[in-house]
């Protein structure tokens, strides 16, 4: 495959006729031909894949695509990391689901708790949405309150969450004023707003939120489903040095296997045992996923994988910025080397969700379409995820494709 590299911007445009045909056929049995709303309505069609390897996806039309979706973020080690594949293959010979505990579960929990600052205890779940529901249940049980404060543009799963009030993020005065009433069970936020915008917290904001929650008896929850094990081995809470009461994790925990976590203070997690809060799940901590979890966390534990992503990630950020500037397309590229955001139409970095309203989404979707024609798959909402498999040659090919794509949308 090495000989194929570098051709992405010069080959004939990729076609996706077979994907389109199969999606249309699947619509007979599945709404939109997909099983997640986030896969529907993608231009030119939702794609159908046959296999994946390293940083690439191979679709039913015979295209090899450089992948920056990475399964919406989980594939931090790439699509086919040998340690994870080996661990999972070994466990499959010993059983798939026990309806009980495995030794791997306790081992993975101990390693997780050694890495994440807030994690005195944890529970495993199967999705980030479920982990968030568990965290909110704990906060409401602990405080006897119902109201949850959330923030514009922050994402915590698709399940309704009851009495939720929205505030503008990075506005500490507004948060402190709301908490002063003493009726808020939990404040939940992405510690860095990475589902949309890859926006870092304002200086002192997380520290101020931590102090305000402690002062008013409110549980502080960090949603680290994206940032966990991607921006640092201990998540954004380790990177920024602010410890929440609870945190939720998913995506990078098991490199593509369905594992999520709610972790935090032992007294809060123990409410699951007293019966004050409910938590269950048939597939939680199934041994195959626990094998993947343990292998993934071991690979990420010393931080070397994430440090190795810094140079290629920054080079890609700079290359995209330069490509768009050369084409005269206004854009701001911000975030972290492992997860960043490209905001077309912006002239300065966004500070909150309202700033992101100025992003030229229509033009960005065109940009993603031009990239896809050149065999680079980028997420249409502006986020770019990197993996350990994205080497220098892949970054070079991406930048070359981006330069051509930027020229194609400059008019």
C-alpha cells in the first residue's frame, strides 16, 4: 500500500455509487438505511465499508480513504492495533458473555483508577449516553435535588435528561449566580468543548466552577467521553489540573469496543450499592470488551502514544490552515493535536457555542465533499481526530488533498 500513498489529490475523483445503492436498499428495513442519526444525510451518501486497517477505511466502491472520523473518535490506536486484536482474540476463545464478573474487569478498573484523578471507584457501561445517565442519577441521589445545569453546545448523549437548564459556557459569573440558589444537583460540562469547536476553557473557568460547586453543594461532572484518554492519559482533568466529583468516559477507553465509564468519588459511586441510585446493563463489562479495555489502557498509560501524536497533529493543523489561507478561504483551526476543529468563516478562535454560530457550515460540508473525492474522510461538523496510525506520509497526503480541496471551494 505504500506505493499508493501521495496519489490522493491526483487520482480521478472517488465515486461512491455502490455505497449509494446499498444505502437505498437498506432503507427498506432501516430508517435512512442507518442505525444512528449522525450517519444519516451525509453527502454524497452514507458510506458502506468492507474493512479498515491502520489509518484507512476501505469501502464497497473500492476506495481507500484516509480516516479522520475514527469511528467518531474511539480509534486512538488506529483501526487494527495488534495488542487489542490479540487480547480480544484470546478472550473470544474463553467466552463472550458470562452474566457475571471476569478477572479482566477488576484489572481494568484498577488501571483506570490509577490513571484518572477523580476515579476513586467506577462502574462500566456500554455507551457514553448511559454513563451520563448514571452520573446524573448519582448526583440527584446524593443531593436530593433535580435540576442539572448544562451548557450551550455541549453534548452528553441523545437520551433526555429531565430538568436541565442551559447556560453559556466560559461565563463564570453566570454559573456562580445560578448556583447561588442552592437548588442545582449537578453541573455537567465538557471540560474542553470538543464535540463542537474544540474550545479550551477560559483561564480560571474550570477552577472557578469547581469552587462554586463545592461552595453550593452541587456535584461537578466532567463529560470526558471525547477528551478522556485522548488529550492526556488522565483526561482533560489531568491536563487542566481540575478534579470533578464525577466524570464520564467512552470512545478511547477500548479503541472501538462498546465500553463507557462513570467514575469519581467513592461515596457517590457507592450509592449504587445502597439502592439510592440504579445502574444496570446486560452487556456492561462483558469480558471481550474488558480485554480490549485493558489492552488499550495499557497502551495509553505512560502517555507516549499521545505525546507522539503532538507533532503530526500540529503539522496537520498548520497544513490545513495554510491550505485554506492560500485559497483565500477564511478559517480558524483550533484545539489539541489529537482532536482539533476547523471553523470556516471564522476570523478568530471561538470562545463558546454562540461564536460557532458564525461558522460557514454549508461551505465546510463542500470542503469535506472535495476532500472525500480525494479520498480523505473528514467529519462534517468540523472535528478532526488523529490516531497513532497517522504517520508522516499520511499527513503529507492529507495536506496535499486539502490544498486541492480548498482551491475547489474558494469561489
